[in-house]
C-alpha cells in the first residue's frame, strides 16, 4: 500500500507505525497483522529515504534480507549495484 503525505488521514496511518517525523519517503514492510517486519529507519543513521549512499543501500539490503523469503544474495547484490549506479549517474 502506498500512502502519500498529501492524503487525508496520513498521520493516522503513519504515526502508529513509527514513521512520523522520519522524513520521506519512509518505508515499512508489514506482516499480514500489520505489525512491522522492518522499516527504513537505520538505528544509527536514520531514515534511508530513497537509498543512494553506502549506508542507505546497506540498510536497504538488511530490509530485503529481513522481509523477502525468496531472494538470493545475488539478487540483493544486483539491487545494491543498481542503486549505487543510480547515485553515480551511470
């Protein structure tokens, strides 16, 4: 589900999930019961937003490992490489 800042009721959805005040975009991967598996807030650095820096991409990889059951390390590495290339403008 995508929830935009401009939508009515935005705060009622995002604040209970812990995303309020995190910056945007903020991502959360939820279980069917709406509990959070992981979100885009790195415990030490903050919200990764759209990951482009090394630490943001590292946290993106953590998010993928924590939440995607059918993904290989090669696929995660490919996504990380693509994100890093986007940063460089390649």
